[in-house]
C-alpha cells in the first residue's frame, strides 16, 4: 500500500519536445520510455455480493485494475526506441504495434507479470493543494489461465481496457513525473482496435509515493517537493488537482 500525492496537467503535442528538455534539466535524468496495458474489472453483476461488512457498515464495490508492461521492442517492431518515438503518436493506431498479436500472446495466454491494484477515492477537502490517494498494489506472476481464473474466483468481469505510452522522469528527490498518451482498446468479435483518447496532447502527472499513511514527515516532505515543482513550472505547465471524482474507482461512478 502506498499513499500517493499527485498533481496533474496536460500539454499540447507541440509542447512535448520543450517539456522533455525542461524536465531533463530539472530532474538531472534522461526520460525513460514506458508502455503499459491495463485491464479494468468490475464485480460480476449476476452475483449477489454482500454490501455490508462484519460491523454492518456499508461497503461500496470498486473496480480493480491489472496492468502489465508492453515490451518496447513490440512498439518499435524490433527497432531501438527513445523519447522521440512519442512525437509520432498522433493516430488511433500505433503503426509499429500489432495490438491483435499482443492481446493474443500476452493477455489471452497470461504470459507476463501483472500489477494488481485497488485504489481508494482521493481524500476530500476544500483546502487541499494536492491529490492524496491510497493505492493497494501487489504483483501477480502468471501462468496459463492463472490470471483469468483468479479474476473469476474474485467475482469480477471485464469492464474496459486501455494502453498508456509515455516517458517518465525520476527526480533525485523521489518525485516522479510522467508525460503520456492513452488509447482505449476496443474488442468486437475477434477484432481488436485502438482509439486515441488524448488527441493533440499529452497527459502530465507529477507524483510522490509514501509507503505508510502514518509517515507524516514523508508526506509533508513530498507535499513540499510537489508544490515547489508546481512553482518552478508555473506559466508553462499548470499542475493542479483534478476533480477527485476523476480518480474514483467505485462501481456506481462512471457507469
């Protein structure tokens, strides 16, 4: 479990190169390209699931997420990639990436490690300067059929899928900053396609993870680091808090 402090923003495609150059200087590290496939599940509607706990308290059902890394060799069709690769991603389909093959080889056959994640809705409060969200995460090492069986036994069914491709900056202070694009994965019959949801721009996320919610010193330190970064990037990237409902994974939200 981690307590994640975060700020969010967005930039236009034309700002990407300058943004990477700026963050390279601020972080003193080169950007690292990453790609993830995520499958989000919801409780199976045909099952009767208790909505109260042992103390007779109401418990809201939430979605869960399984994520796995997409090998960069898959994206580049075997070619070596760097952060410039992101400048070419402005269409629904990634030209060098065969999503059908990836879904079949990795998802259908469960040939990978998966991150299993459950997120609480961010803390409420009118005076908050940062998003503060509890994230429960563990790693699943899969074999054929193990992930699908695991999800079935939990009583969950598929809800939606998406792909994230971007660059990541690791600051020496512990702050992590990501610039990325998101594609919805659409499966119809046996055909799989992609739809770019972040056309003409990139999502930006700055975050600081604290292992324990009771570690007040680290929470305060992370808050100060993120707020300083916000000031350093003012008039260029407007880092701010999104509506907390945007990060709400409860079942009755985003129906």
